C-alpha cells in the first residue's frame, strides 16, 4: 500500500470486486488500525502493526514501515476465523 492514506482509494476499489483482500505495508500504528473500518461497511478486517516495537523505543525517525491486514466480506463470517497465539496471527 505504501501507507494506508496512499492506498485507501485503491483498497476501496478492490472491495467492490473481491471477497477476500490481503494488504501489506499499511504503515499504521495499533491505535490507527480502526481506519480499516472506513474502507467498506460490507467488510470485516484483521490487521497488525509492525511499528509498535519500534515506537516503544522513542520517536520514529525516517518513514513508517510494515503492517499487514486481511479484509473479508461479512458474508463469509461463518467460514472465516482469526487465530491468535502469543500475540501473532496464525
């Protein structure tokens, strides 16, 4: 995505033609992951930030990095589940 703000319009287009979408490099912090809720109200999401460990050590220098997410159409809720073990998505 090269950042959520840079890629959100394309992500919205993907939602109109797909049931399952994987994203990477959204560059959001954990406190910003709720922004995926604004993408499309027909989708649910799971996302993770890669920057929390770095941000806990002080001010971020340079550009943001990392992050992954999965969006799925709410119609698929019956067959989609997230499994988290030791703080990581499996």
